[in-house]
């Protein structure tokens, strides 16, 4: 009976992945249709041809740094807890996470897949969970901090540029603040983790997916014990957390600077770097928590609206194609390559 339940669970996961993949492709198709519809592709091609090759290469490197930086932080924290993965392995976890986050609604698929690969490489489940949760918490915290600074110090221009998307920005900021509060509460109250896990186990036992098992209970106890130990380690090593916070700020800003690199690559002038960075940050904050794979569609629409006064002279759509193509679709392709490489490596 347990074997049958496992087979049914695997079949359910396969169906779920197929549906998620189909949903992603449908959303991507609609997004492409929206952004390419009615465009003079000959004019777009000429504009793209004027983009500086140096700027293009720098933008590609910036995008790669954005994802790789998360892997460096995973490695830094994992190494402190005597984890078994090297820096390149940890960077691969980051690209795997980016890919699965990009194709699942609300980016829900990234961390579970990272945790799966980390445990496959014989890292502790509890320590890996704390490392990923810490990175996610700081990642969201820095995004919230940037949003609050913009709201306080740049409120008037922000409202002027965002227009009808200003409420969406506020919603995104509130949702991210809520998630930060939840993650912080979960990390600092491991007893709550224990209750949640036992509650899920009780539910699964009740509906017949799992059977009663003392061995499983022992594993849960070990996990919670390791989790508490890892959290206490981070609390006792505040300097490491501060370093990760500062590096995350650099990481977050790098993807916002990417838009400025493309702006200068088209030899455009008039807008200062802070305006471009803040506007790109506002897009990320607004769409970050939306239940759409990769926030496709809404990201492009919002970019088109708020950057219309920045990328002038027919460069708006070309800038959208390049910026979005590099910061999302290019990184998805790299993620697929990393996943395939991991698959071949593990089969050897």
C-alpha cells in the first residue's frame, strides 16, 4: 500500500510539473504576443544593432553575477556550518533555484529544488534549510528596505513615473514586508516549525498518504534540533549575517544597474543613474510576489509604461527586449544548462 501511495505521489508530481510547464509556456506566448504585436521589427532591428557590444557583454556579466552572488552567499553560510558543497556547487544551486522560480507561480519551486540538490550532495537538511531561509529572508529584507527608502526619499517622482502602477508597487511592498515578518517569525520560533511539521504529518497520515512511523518522528526531532542549532549559530555570528546583508544589497542593485548599462549602451542621455535604478527597482518590488511564472506579462507592461519617458527616440521596445531578455530568459537558459549538467554529472 505504501509503494502504491509513493507511485501515486510521483505521478502527481509529474502531472504538476507538466501543468506548471504548460502554464509557463502559455504565459510566455501571451507575453511575447503582447510585446511584439504592432512593432516595426525593421526599426527595432536597427535600434538593437546600435547597442554597444561592450554594454551588451557587461549586461550579460551583470546578470550572471546577480544569480551567482546568491550561490556565493549560500556557500559562505554553508561553509560556516561545515557544509559539504564547494562554491561552484553552491552557484549551481542558485541557477537551479532561479530556473524553477522562473517557471512556477510566485517563484514557489526554486527553494524546494535547491534543498533537494543540497541534500543530494550530503548537506544536512536542517542546516541547508536554515541557510536557504536566511538567504531568502535577507533577499526580501533588502528589497523591502530599498522600497521603503524610495517611498520616503523619492515619493513624488515615484508616483509621477508609476502613475496607475503606483498601487501595485505599494501592494508588492506590503506583501514583501509580510513575507519578511513570517520568515523572521519562523526562524526565531523553531517551536512553530515543529508544530507545522507535525500538523502536516498528521494530515498526511489522516488521509492515508503516510502511515504511522516512530522512525519518522525521530527524524523530525533530529531535523528540528539541527534547525534550532543552525539558527542559534547565525544569531551568535551576527557579523556573518551583516556581511550577507551588504553583499545582498550589492547583488540586488546589480540587476537594477543592468537597465542603466543598456540605457548607456544605446548612447542615450538625460536620465540620471539613480532614476533608472529606482524605476527598475519599483518594477521588481511591484511584481515580485505576483502568482505568475516569472511575473511575465505584467513586468513588460509596467516597464513599457514607466520607462516610456526614459528610453526615447524609438529605443523603448528594444531596451525592453534586451533588458528582459538578459535578466530573465538568458538566465533561464543558463539554468537549464546547469540542471542538465548536474543530471549528466550524477549519472557518471
